[in-house]
């Protein structure tokens, strides 16, 4: 029986009993009161994180399917003579590889699930990386969201581990060589490297242990970790309320958007099905990792033109670019040719990436809460830094495919490698300068638009014979997006000596900080002020015709006839 | 911007420093907001998309039952078709729901922007002082300030407590931890002094020196290695590439002059960079190329690195022939094979 707690609005009788059941046990009315109509702003780039989340759900679902048919064992068996594919019949292989073949060929929907799982993994990491770039480009990592950024960063790292461990499971020639490279990298670590290699493989490579171990990590430990991080990440998104892009009516003190129920239940819920659907179509139609073409792992075999999954390609590229430096110090070997590209460079990259919000705070001394995002052009130095790092990343991706570039374009492999070595250092500098200029150019374009309005394509002739194009001024809502930014100013510090000529303590430190702040903020294009706009309207005889009044134009036209 | 030129000086006097935020723009009605027919069309489209989803899901289930993939009746074609139908059915089934829900939300549900106030993340002064008070009360209850020894003891105990878990965990992971195994391969002569024959990989046939013609490349492993209990571990270290070149092309130091036989040289197949098999041989240039990271080694010059990230030459296996003309290893490699490691030179 439903208890009538209070007079007031009544819920639809069809769900009243359920609602009452849940409320009296879970207090669901309180939850709904807090969250049900919570507002979320709308923007396509907010979907990137959702793609990552939904791919992760698809990964868990398809992975559960695979777990039931995959055997994580390195015991050697001979593939049955009646099982497909024909090329593998009677071949010696591990049970892991045999079960991968079996689930691909003789489990209905098995191959689809494998392909769905692999594509979801690629899209999962891809969506995370692009989501992270969106966060960086728009400044969404700023106070109060630094810690949530860090959680997202940890998810990226754990996802890379998930990819690495999952890729190794089928025990085919490619994945085996991937593990072999991992072994080579681990061995290069000073002092503990050899022991770490033994720790990973339970002895020497390949041993009998690595696949069961990777399996345990891949299906239990790592997804559990990611799931926990996802929960905290999403909780904090709710807790902080979502950021919003600049727009009329939007401030750091409000959220403008649509309510969770029903708009986002339908939109975000629907988007889950769209992501699942597209991944499904990919799994159905795009074959991936056909392990029977590579064959079971044999430490003497390797495939030419083999590339790892895309998110490991930069490591592969960095290994390929490094010259063969190896030194022996006091009888101990230091493989700089492996240590630098596979440990030091990714270590640096990830440290800077993870610490960026804190570096930003340190440099800018920015203490305010930010909920309205930056348009990337309005933070030129930051945008340029991100593009510069990205360009180096792309060089490494290219280097990871240098053999394919060489064979497809009939170029010398050595020349390509040398070109990439040089590009790795030169391109980021060029990218930084160019991006910064492009940002300033776009900001000036915004000013131009505000001051002179949209081109209408209508050319009129004055009585004097002069021609001019009619411009359509922006309305106040469109204009706000272009003039609303509050650009940070470079740090002002006190002079080195006070009025009495005594040196102030801590001045050098402040000077350093000021230099950094100038690097970020000194060169700037200020948004148009109301005074400038008025002046432009008043003076710009042919630039800004008073086009708001079509009447004036008619007059002009009339006069010109 | 030349503001001075303006003769409308009155307009210039009182401008604010920045533009004011104009507030929410007026709502722009959608087609369906004004035209009931358009709304009806949207509704029909939503219904159609849900129907597509239903049909696709049914098709996937039919495909599951209709196409056998078991070893007796299955074929590669069946597997392919089954994958396609189940996948397309599932994919379209999901896409139908997703597109229908989003079209519904975008074209038919209320799309008036709403505004909600944010509150500062930090608690207000009152909340903060209450929290501090509560914390201080709690801390006082523990009496820890007056008994600092407890703090130290707690820290010490907590620091040590994970070790009984971690030490056995990590201690067991490395097996026997005998890293000196990196330095030995299956080419070492047997206990009774028998030398190890070179055999083809994977057919395990011994190789006569006379079989090795100039320019040919043999993939080699120790004879009868497949019977070894740790076959793959040993194979991962012991595989060798055997090449015969014109003895005049061979640049050999005096020390290694006896390591080859009539232009036949044997080098470790495991790359000294990170351990991929160096599988490609270019007969014209006598270069061995690792397909993983393109380290290139010169067979005629003691397999020294010509290009790429490898830091060292491929180790050479000293070979000989027995009385019947079969190739045999004189002894194990003089140095560890494969990627470098910290204790390599020790």
C-alpha cells in the first residue's frame, strides 16, 4: 500500500507503487530532488568523454563473453585436424592461441565479439586521449578540477596497461614479439632490470607464466582499477557541475543547459546505444588482428611491416629513432638506446602531462574558480604548447611506421629515419610559433568581426561613385562570445630595491616567475571594448555602414541610382 | 583604432570598460514547435528508428541459429556470414535505439535553456569553522598530542604490515631469480663433451657444410632442441642465422678466423637491441635487417651495426665441421645474446 506522506503533486499511479517502494527503502525522492533536474551544458566536445565511458562498458560486456571461451594457458597442444582454419590444423601451439582460434571460428558470434572488443579498445583509448586534449585546449583542468584531471590521467595510464596486457593474450607471433620487446625494454632499466624481467616472465622469456599473469591483470586487476577511477571521476563531474563554453548568459557562477531528466537521460542514454551500435558495425564489418594469419608464437619468427596498436606506436617510433648508444660504466651496461626512448621519454611526457594543471597554477598564480571554458585561441601560449607536444607525438607515430612509409613510397628507410630524427626536435618549435601566430590571427579576426560585422556580399555605390560592401553588425549575443573573455595579465612585481635602496629578499624568484608569466601572457590581443566599437561605427565610413538599419542602405542605394 | 577622429564626441564619453553579459538569448523555435505536422513527422521518424532496431535485433538472433559454425558442418564462409549477421544485427539494433532517443530529445522534448546557480566548491566560513571544531574535538579525544609515542608506533607498524604480503608476492614472481641464465644458451657442449650440431629450424635436420651455397640463408637451432624441457625459453636464446659468403668478402679479425668455415658464418638471430628475431637478409649487400626497429648488421664484417638503434654487433657462434661434413658448434657464444642488461659485462 502506498502511504500518502504529504498532500501535493501526485506521481503517475502506474509508477507510484514502485516509487514508494524505492523511496521508503533508499530515499530515492531525496536523490531525485538533488539530481533529477540537474543541468548539463550542451556541446559536441563534451561527448568525447562519453565515448570513452561507453566504449569501456562495451569492453566489459564483450570481454565477459571472451573470458568464457579463452583459455589463458601456455601449455603446448596440437590444433585439432577437423577445426578451422585449415592452415593451423595439426600445428603445435599454446592453448591460449588454440582457444583464440576456436572462439573465432567455432563459437557463434565469437569472432564478432573479439573484433568488437579490439575495436572498442582502440576507440576507448583514442576517445580518452582526444577528451584529454579537449580538456587541455579549453582550460577545463583549472581550479577546481585539477584533481579530477589527475584521476583522468591515471585512467589513461591504466588503460594503456589494459591494452598492453590484452594485446599479449592470444599468444600469436605479433603479440609474442610485443612481449619480447617489452622484455628488452625492462632489461634496460639500470640495476633492477634483469630481476624485473624475471619477475614479469617468472624466469626467462617467454616461460610458461606470462600469459596467465597478463590475463589476471587484464580481466581483474586493471579493469577493477579503471572502474573505481571512473566512479570517482563521474562523481566529481557531478559534484563540480560541468564546465560550459562561453556564451550569452553564461558565467562562472551559473550553469546553462538542459536537465538530466529527461533531456540527458535520452541524449546521453541514446548516445550509449549509438557508440555501441557503431562499435558493433565496426566489429561486424572490419576485421582486425586476424591472428591465424600470423600463426602461433615462435621466438624465431617475426612479421615484417608489423605495427602495434596505435597507442603503443609512439613508443615503437621512439625506439626506432634512437641512435645505438650503449655505455659500460664500471663494468655495468647502460643501454641508452633503449632506456632513453622507451623509459625516459615516455616518463617525461607522462609526468608533464599529469602535472600540467599544477604547473599551470605554479606559473600563473591563478587562484580563481573557472567554470567557463577558454576558447583555445584566447590562450595562445597554452594552445601552442599543446600543439608542439602533439607534433612531437605525431613524429614518433610516423617513425613507428617508417618501414611502411619506406615501402609504400619507395623511399630510403635510412633517409626517413634521419628526417624523423631532425623533425622530432624541429617540428615542435615550428608548431609552437605557427600555432601562436594562428591564435593571434584568429583573435584579430574576432576583433574585426565585432568592429565591422559580417560581410553580406551586397555591394552598393555611393553618389560619389565610391563602392562599398554592406556589413551586418553582430547582435549582442553573438558579440558576447567574441568579447567576453577576461584575459590574464602578466605578473607585476615590485622593483628589485625598495625606496631605501635595499634589495628585497626573494626578488630573483619573483623575477623568474614574472618571466614565465610574461612568456604566457605578455603578447596579447585584447578583446574589443565598447568604446572601440562605438568609434568604429562612428568613423568607419565604408567599413561599417549602419547596416542594422536596412533603411539606410536603401537610402544609399536610392541615392546611388 | 583612431578614436580621436570621431566628431560624434558625445557618443564617446560614457562607455563601460567591457561589454556587459547580455543574458540568455531568446529561444529559437524548432520546426516542430510551430508546425504540428513537422512534430508529427519527427514522431514518425522516432517510431521508424525504434522499429529498425527491433527488426535488426531479430535478424541477429535468426542469424545466430541459422548458420552453423561447428567443425562438422561449418566453413570459413559460414563463420564470416555468422559474424556479419550477428554483428550487423546487434549494431543496427543499438543504433536504432540511440538515434531514435536522441532525435526524440532534440526534436520533440522541451529545449528551453535553463539556468542553475553554482555554489563555491569550498565550504562557507561557518561550515569550515564547524568542521575544524569537529576535527579538533576528535583529535583531542584521541589524546595523541600528549602521547606522541603512539603516533610513531602506529606509523612503524603500518609501514611494516604490508611486507608480509608483498615479500612473498614479489619473491615468488621471479622463479629461481637466476639471471646468470641470460648468459648461457643451448649451444654449450653437453656434459659428456659432445658438441652440438647445427640443425634447420623448424625441421630439425642437421646441415652439411656442402648444403650451404653462397648467398643462401639458413634459420638454425641446436639439433634436437624441441626435446628440451624448456624448448621455447632455450629457442628464444639459441636461434642462429647461417650464411655463406665469398671468403674473400669476409673481414675477419685474427681471433675469429677459426670461427667460420669456408665462408660460412653463424650469428645469433636475436637482435641486440630489444630482442626481435633478425629475420631479413639482403643478399646483395650482405646485410641482416631486424624488421621490428630496422637495426642493420653487416654479415661480412662480424655482424657489426650499420644502421639503426642496436648498440652492439650480433654475437658470433664459432662453428666447425665434423668428420662427416656436418656443421657443429665449437662451443657456446662468447658473450650473452639478445638485448643488453645491467650485469651483461660482469
